[in-house]
C-alpha cells in the first residue's frame, strides 16, 4: 500500500489531545504515517475546541489558510474533528467547501472507514451524538521505553521520543449544564468508561514504560454515577477507581482532572491522603467568588462551601498545590461581584489559575442573558486578577526554595534538564547527574520564578 502522510493539529483540552492520539493511531492501519509539516500532508486533521469564541476563530483562520494550500495541492484532504465539528456540522461544510470530512466527538473511532468513503463518494459530515453508547476500547500502542531519550512528540512513530506521562480518558460528556458552557452540546451526556477497560489501558501504558497517568473527565467526581462501570452493575465510585489504578504495579504517579466542587466528597478528599501515588495537586475550578454569579452560572455551590472544601483538603494534605479556573465578566457581574472573586483568591492563595473573559457560546443559557459586561471592563478585570495571581504564584513557588522535591525527569540534554514535581511544578536543573528521563529523583529547589522552579539533583538525600 502506498504510504500517505497525515498532519494533525490539536486545539483545546487534554481530552482532545487523547482523542488526537486515538485518531493518529487508527490511521496507521490505513496506510498513513504522521508528518510534522502541514504543507507536505496528504491529510490534515484539525481537532478543534469551541470553549470560547477565540478558540473557534483560531480554527477558522487555519481553515482559511488551508483553502489556499489546497488550491495548489487539490489531492490534499482536510478533516475537521472535535468540538467545533460537533457543533457546526453541516454548516461548517457549507461555509468551507474545501473541507472533506466533518467528524463529531463520538465518531473519531471510525476515522479510517470514513476517509475511505470520502475517497469514493466525496465530502461527508458525521456528527452522531448518542446518549447511550459504550466508549470503544482503544489500547495505546507505544514504543518500548528507550532509556535516556524523551521528548514532546506523541508516543507513536518515533522510538527516540517517549512521554513518561500520559492521559487516560475515563469519561465523556457532562450533565451539569453550567450556563456558560458548551461542553454538554459538543460532547453529549455524561458517560463513564468501564473500570476494567481503564485498568487495562493504564497497565498497557505502564508496561511500555509510562510512569505517570492523569485520569481525564469533565467531572471525574461523578464517575460511575450515570452508567454501570463494574461487573454486575454494583456501585463503583471514582475513589474506588483511584485505588485500583494506583495499585497497578510500576505506576509511580497518579493525577486526575477535572472536578466540580459541588461533587467533591469527603471520600475523595481522603483519597489524597490514602491512595498511594496520588500526587498532592488538585485542580478545582471555582469560576467566581460571588454567590450571586455562581447561582447564575448554575454551579450549585457557594463561595463559603468552596472555602470549606479547601480547608478540609488542607487538613488532610497540608502541602497540596491548588489550582483553579476563573471566568471574569460573566453577564451581570458587578464591581462588587468581581471584588468577591479577588477576595476568594486572597483567601485560598491558589498556586496557579487559568482565567478567562466570559465568552458567549451559541446554544448556552448565558448567551441569552441580556446584561452582558462591556469588553473593556472584562479586560480590566482579567488584568487585575492575573496580576495578583502572578504575585501569589511567585510567593507560593518561593515557599519551595530550600526544600527537596520529588521530580519526574522529562528531558535530559547537554543544555540542561527538565522535570515536574509531584505538585505539578516545572523544574529546570543543569544536568541529570547520572539519571535518565523517566527516573524520579530528589531535586533541591534553589530558585523560584512565577511559572517554574530551578534546582539541582540531590543524590545524597
Ligand atoms: N467563556 C469563558 N470561559 C469559559 N470556560 C468555559 N466556558 C467558558 C465561556 N463561555 C472556562 C471555564 C472552564 C474552563 C475549561 O474554561 O473556566 O473551567
Ligand atoms: Fe474545548 Fe471543552 Fe471541547 Fe475540550 S471539551 S475541546 S475544552 S470545548
């Protein structure tokens, strides 16, 4: 079979990254190899995100560029996958006739056969979104770990690169309907994967040399609540899954994301203390510090309840590193509401946060609210929030100076080395002192920046 080159560009979240891996791997069965240059590709796949208008605009402008490329190379195929594809469907093809395949979030497993049908019959849109489907088992194929080599590329084609940390999707979709959020429309109703499928996937990764796994879902706390995930349908919770995954031989580190504070149970808080390998790091999106805005967002918790959960987390795991997501300028947000978000930032002193200006998304309830905040005001509030967060991040990072932290080495080279602490901080160090990428070592932290730390390997410790 003649070999063709595909190029895949991923936008958005970690869920999309994992979906891109699945698409890439499935294409290898259809005579494709992955290339790194869009201008040489026979097939270009854009795995898209529609969480904010900006994310969608990026996709549309890349598609504009590809229209010109395709004029000079008409045999090139263009496939749009992911959340924009799911939401826009046939409208996308109507606006962008140079696109060959629009493929929804639940249809990626059929990419190969769908491309064949495009070859025979021309452009297609496939965006079926079902409430009751079983997430197919798609075991990753990784090269065996090569000591001393690592890199950022996906563990697919090149044995000289290896990611020691991988994502495993444990559920799809979301039932929460936060009023600003497009996810229930792009990824459908919540659906959990079978526990045995997840365990098999993690084992496969660990056997290939992966050291750290992050379990992914829009709201992992409700894992196993909407459909049976264990044999005979007996109750099985996210905490149960954490325990089982953590017992897999050879798995050094376990993380998960994302959680909704309303569903954060005491049981899960205890898991941070009791589940071996679960890293002391937690991403717990709060979105706003104002109860009025939280109500309008349909988040189903108050700022006080959030702070209570943070207090409990600190009781069990004093050194936990907390991060969050914040939306500024949600419809109706007053100066006072925003001040309450700032107060919450001061109360928790997050290690880091992702903060965004509210963006109207089609189909969401908030997009119909009529008290939108002025763009200029949103930008000012975002700048105020981010400035203070940066100061706090630096102070938080400075608390690590002088301490010895456990670090998973990601890169070792003559120009220096890099890794991540259990608290998920990036650490740079001058050399690997006889260790190789994939090793977990003690690093003495000597300097703190806003976004990373600097240290030296401490072999004596
Ligand atoms: N506008 C701005 N930010 C949003 N997010 C989700 N939807 C929107 C929106 N319409 C943010 C939330 C979420 C993160 C992934 O993206 O903070 O936690
Ligand atoms: Fe973007 Fe959400 Fe889709 Fe992820 S699930 S790609 S964040 S819209």
